[in-house]
């Protein structure tokens, strides 16, 4: 496992280095410091605001790994797609700038991922054999209480 982790770390660092090399050699980037400031700002916003908010929502509002996974997908899709959704009507007279119905497409992606998450949850429940969650636990606890009452009665006599 440690070898795989090391290989993934090396591959990630190599890709990051390649990206920085490409950025520094790009003629359209006139001030690499601005790009660095933007990247640090994005990192701070992501790790300091977005991820903790997502973790809090997942911990307090959502139960189970599948809905929490879906919440992560929703957050990622929203973080990527929301700028296009918010600027959909702001094409400055050039309809080729933002030519698609971004709000509709964003909602379709969210609906499709919700259906997929629901299917994954249902298949998982079916494979575990949980037809009615909670019923079995209630029945067992009721049976345990009845057995304990009988045992107390027999001890008294």
C-alpha cells in the first residue's frame, strides 16, 4: 500500500511540476505572480471554507455513505458549473460566449447523479437483505423485553 501511495504522490508532483512549467512558458500569462495569488486564494477558499462546510453538512444533515458521496458530487459539480449558470445571460452581445442552457444542464446533472445515488443505495440495501430498515431491530428489542419479563417472573416464583 505504501508503494502505491508513493507512486501516486510522485505522479501528482510530476503533473504539478509539468503544469507550473507550462504556465511559466505560456506567452499569454504575463504575470505568473497573479496566477500564483489566484491559486493560493482558491486553495484557501476550498480548504478553509468549502470543504469544512461540506463536511459539516454531511455530518449533521445526511446519514449514510451514499448520500454523503452524492453531496460531495453535488458540491463539485456546483463549484465547477455555478459560474456558468450565474453568467448565462451575460454574453455581451455575443451569443457564442455562453451558448448552452447552463441552468437546465446543471439541474439535469444533479438529477441524474441523484438517481444514480438512489440506485446505488437501493442495490446496496437489496444486497444486504434489508427490506425494511428498523423493523428487525424493533422486533428483536421487543422480543428481548418479553424474554426478560418472563425471566423475572420465573425468578420471583
